[in-house]
C-alpha cells in the first residue's frame, strides 16, 4: 500500500483532541494564559496525574513536591507541557496498538526527547522544539501498525520495532518508513513546519538536498534511545555511533556514548 493510500484510512490519522489542538495553536503566540491552560488540563484527571508525576520525578530534583497543575506548568515549562499533552493525546488515540508495547514506546520517545534537548543546548538550536520533535518522531510506527497490521507483524519478526535499521527495513518493504508517516501525521495536526521536516528527514538527515540541523539532532536522539532499550552496552554505543551525523553537528562523541548520559536510566515514564 502506498503512503497516500495508508493516510486515507480513518484509523491512520486520528483527529487531534481539543486540548491538544488548543496547545498546538500556542506555538505561534508570544504569551499564553497559564492559569487558563491549567484549568483546561485539570478537566482530564489522567493527564493531570501524568504532569504531576513528571514534575515530581527525581529527574527534576525539586526541593518541594508539586501539588497543582499550575505549579507543574511552572516547573516543566510550557514547551514540555505542550509536548507531553500532545503525546498523551496520541497515546489516547492509539490506546491499543497490536505489535507495540506502548509503555516501552513512550519510554523510548521520552528518552529521545531528553537526549535531543541535551544535544541542542550547546548548539544554539531550539532545545524546546527539539524536545517536541524527538518526543513525536516515532509516532509513524503507531500509524503503520494501525493501518498495516499484517505487514508490520511480518516485519516485526525480522526487524524489531526499536532496531537501529528499522527505517531502512520499512523502506525496503514498503517504499517509505515511520519517519515519513509520522511527518504526515504531525502535518495533519498542523504542527510547525520545522517539526514536520525534522521528523521526515531524521532517519537520513544528511541525504536531504537542504539539510536541517534539527533532523540531525533527532537522528542522534533516536539512535541513543534505541540503544538504551537494547541494553545500553558501552561497546555497542561506541561501535554504532553515527560519526557522520555527529560531525555534521560538531558534536563530541563522548557526550552520548556514556551509558548514564543525561540520566536516561532515571527517566520517568509518560
């Protein structure tokens, strides 16, 4: 099935929930009413619990516990809250996906987002946008598993969902991968064009005619998160490090090959 045919299936491109849609609209705003946002989030008990869990996680090393959504927004920041709400909306849209452990999928996605922000910090790139792009970069897998369950089940027997060569195997089998599929979803949801481009190009960031540095950041973040799930073995981190992408960003390889980089082993789940 061609990608355009896949995207015409109702289950492949879910409608963005109202709260997520309102947050997406804030990408272009200079000021956002945090109190109104907190009230909106509080109408969703599950989302409220997730945000409070994130804000109170050891990862943020708070001096005192956070007890309200408004405090959580202050601790996490608008960009992280926005990314987490969009991810939660996706989680709700794809509440059961045959062939994918969703808890593991979102742990992988959050790990990638954390690494993306780390890589961006000294590069003068937008770390918050990178966090969002990396958090959402794998959603094409969910779309593919919903729209092409039999094809994905067959592929999963040969190449794991979180394998390093996942995108290449999908392109060989289908002619496209989760990267292009995920970009189509975030474009459908009207996320910023830079996010769409970064997700679309991240599997092969140096192959694009006009290379987007954010795509290279997401590539490294995805690579690091995949090896985290594979066991986080130092030898594999060194052997499989994507030197060409790292060099394109002027990155010191030692930043990402340490097993405990960015506290990945302490990351909270979504």
